[in-house]
C-alpha cells in the first residue's frame, strides 16, 4: 500500500482505486433514486380483483425514512464502533506501534462501510429497476386509483368487450387520483423495496458482527484419508494406547498441529498428548454473542413483514425482494471480507499499487506486484510496516535457476 520510493507515503494509485469504487457505488445509488421517481410501467388490472382491493394505509409501521435510518445509518454507526473498539483484537502483541493499530482500525472500518455500500446500492438499483419494468399493482391500488366507474368501457383493454362492470381489464387512465406520485407508487409492488433494502443492510450487519465476534457453527477441518478414527473418541490418546496392546506401540494417526514442543510431549499418564479429540477442535460461541449478531437479521424480517400487514405488497413480492437483499448482502460481505469460519474476522487486504485498476489475464489476483527482478517476483509491502510479503498469485514463482516454476 506504500510507495517503494517513499515507504511513508500511501500509493496515489491505490487511493484513487478505492475512491473509484466509492464513485461507482454512489452513481449506482443515484440511478436507483432516479428510478424511484420516474413514471413506471402500469400493468392493466381488473376492478373486481380482490387482491388489489385492500384499503390504502396512510400511516405505515415502518415508513421509508425510518427504514433508511435502520437499514443504512444504524449499520454504518455500528460498523464504525466495532472497528474502533474491537479491532485489531487481543492477538496483537504488546508493544505494537499505535500507528499500525490505527491503520488496521481505519482499514477494517473502510472495508466495512464499502461492503455495506455495495450491498445497499446494488439492492436499491436492482429493486427500483425491476419495479418500474414490471409495474405490478399494489394490494391497495384501487383505493389509490379512485376509478371512474361511470365510464369503465372507455378504459377497457384486452379480453372480450363487455358491459359488465369489472369484467374487463382496464388501463391506469381510469384512475382519477390527482396525486401523481401516490398513483405511480401504486404500480411498484414487485419486488418489495423495503424487504430488499432491509435484507441488504441488516443481513450484511449480521454477517459483519458474526465475523468480528467469531460466531460460526463449529465444524471439523478436512482430514486426509485414514483408516484410524480414534480422534473421534473422547479420549483419543487413551484409545490409541489400548489399541497398541502389550507391544506398547502407538500407531501413527493424523495429528492436530500444536503450537509448542511441550504439547507434543508424553502426558504424565503415558498417553501421547498429540492425539487431539475431535470434540476439542472447535466449540460453540456463547449464545449471548449469537443473539447480538442475529438481532439485525430478525429486524430485517420484521420490516419485511410490515409490508404485508400494511397492504403494500403481495407475499411473493416481499419474498423476492428479501431474496435480492440477501444475495446482495452475502456477495458484498464476501467481496471485501474473508470467510467467517476461516478469516479470523479480517477484511481482505488492499490491492497492490501495480494492480490498483487492472490485474491482467494470467495473474488471477489484485494482490502482489507485476514487476520482476532477475526472474524473481519483486515483493510488495503489506498494509503494515515490517516484513515484506512475496506475491504468490502471479503466473509463476521463480525457481533456484531463475526460471518460473
């Protein structure tokens, strides 16, 4: 992230790269906002359809302004506080320079907000574009419409021409409501914007909290094939000793990597301490932490549900809108953050200076550098000061003879 000529200076190309990310997301949100005010396609409807004959509720349980605060402002504040208070965590050695700690805090904050913006902007743009394209009537459309019942035949379209009121489909021209914005909004039922926005913002927040609080379902790490399954025993080292019989020879089995030589020594009881039970490879997080991370998800479900009780959307509209937000949230989180179960709560590191805007075919990653020195990849400085990291995602690493391998 630093310039090699001046290690204390942030790379201008890298700054512009992430500024361009923000510009694109802001433009996407602006396009979504523009789509929310233009006149939508207005699908013909039947005046006798009970599915669009519900009353128009003026006072919504979760109005648009409140939804914006809960789904955008609140997650942004929480992400900022978590990055400020919890990052970088207890694993940082004592004596680490404060400037490095603050760089990591700012980086995690930046990635948290960038992921939130990607999730919300993409869901907002997709949802509003679909609303205008489909023009599906809301459940309360007829209440908004105030149809001209005396001249139904003038507005009939499609089907068989009939004099029976409500038999034919009619166009939106039958509506006499002078409030154009209210009437246009009556044709934006599919998909639900509240549902997609709530899922995009609040599910992303749940994923962010789960990552930073190490909340994941315990799982066993993959193991190579072995006929020996003693590690599934509650006392694997004891089971190995019994299986050895009188010979006293303990058969080799897959062992968990241990951090110190003392862990690999013989236990005072004579058991090999290197045999770790499967049950000790992971543990369930405290339930109160699970509750903290799950609250935003439950809030998104509540916000979506109010759209049904307020007669603003049909059931499928809500479900599909929620699906859009869910996909956007998961994608945006993984775009900027490591997997929850394997990433120790960190965001991905920064792009390299050389690959700030373009990596190129055959490279496969935006980390590392494109430069070589004598056939050997030129190392790139990591986000922190200190040991340099060598790029391993280029076309090849150089072997001892200088040729790529």
